[in-house]
C-alpha cells in the first residue's frame, strides 16, 4: 500500500475513533477508596500517600477513555510536582524502545510514529494519544515493557517449554515461569472461561510470562535511572498486586510499588477487592 494512503487511512480511523470517544461522557475520578483503612479520600490525598513510591501501577480497561484520563491525571500531577518520571507501557514491546526514544526526542513525526503504534497495539490511537503526546511535550521517557505477542500466544497454546532458544532470547534475562496455586486461582477468577486442564495451565504460563517480563523490563530501566519514578500503564489483570507488582517483589529489588485500579463493575469494585488486590480503588 502506498505510504501516503496508509497514513491517510490511519488518520481517518483515528479521527473516527476520536469522535466516538469524545461522545462518551468522560469524567474525572475524585473519590478514592484507600484499601489500608477502607476510608474514602480525595485524589489529592491519594497522590500525597503515594509520594514515596518508586513504581506506580495504574490499571485500565483498554477501551475505556475514563481510565486513560485517570492515568494522564496521575502522570500530570506527579510531573507538576517536579517528580522525575518515566512511563512504562504494556502497549509497546521492549523491542520498540528505539522508536519510543525517537518519538520523545522529536525525531519521529506523527506520520512516522503511527504505524509503529499500530504494529504494537491494535486499539485506536485517540485512546492513548493524550498520554503519548504529553510525554513527548514534557520529555518524559516512554519504556516498552511487553514481549512479542507471538510468544505469549504460543505459550498460551503450547506452554512455556514449547519456546525455542531464539524465542527465549526475546525475553528478559532471568525470566521464569513458576506458577503456584494461588496465582492460578487469581487467573481463574479473572478468566472463568479458562478453568480446566492443560489449556488453563498454559494460559496461566502465558500470563506469568507477560507479568514477569514487564516487571523485569521496568526494573532494568529503574536500575539504570534510579532517580526516576515509573508510572506503569497496564490492563487490570496485569496491574493487580498478584501480577506485575508480585513479580517485582519476587526480584527483591526493594522498590516500593503502589497500585491504583479504576472501579469496574463485576471485576474491581467496592466490596469486591481487598488490600491484597490494590492499594487504591478509584470510585466511579
């Protein structure tokens, strides 16, 4: 396809998606359930509570623009307080780091960056554009945390042991796939359709690879940039304390991790989550 035509199609798709998103009644989260003492506090109080965190994991339902508004609000609040930041992204693989660096440095135009975005992520650009543009405007590093989808897809079908040496070289050094019963119960509660036999174990291994790789990639960046606080943006199933944060804890890095989840009926809601799941629940 002609590059100009491809770009036109991408822009048109983004514009149409943007019109749809704009039509949704986006609102700011202001009420927060602090899980430690079950008190409802304000967003500003939550941000003061989180000031000592090295890593702040903010969950999302990928297609909900309100969740991305919340993520940007966290990022903007920290930046305006003078906190040196980095943004860790489930949406990009570690292999795309060079392109992310060029985007932040202003060496890639939107026309050049959009195809890279869609190579990594299949959701409309307007859902994430405000965050990615804000990072570029304020010179906040973007960090690709994910692994190639082909790897997690293969593990979900055939298990971790099916990976070739070449495929394993695409994973962070030191990655493991040790699953305990508690983790499997956590995944089962999130994905009730995957509840039996070898297929379910493979599915758990794929989730574990995903969580472990993102944790290791985040920690590698922070080891090289210890002055920065990282805000990690990831789907709720990866943001829960039992997922990426648990993998960070297992590495024994000593990094303080804080988890923020938006309230999602039936998945993460008041009365349905505990301090073992999240530190803060943003109430609708």
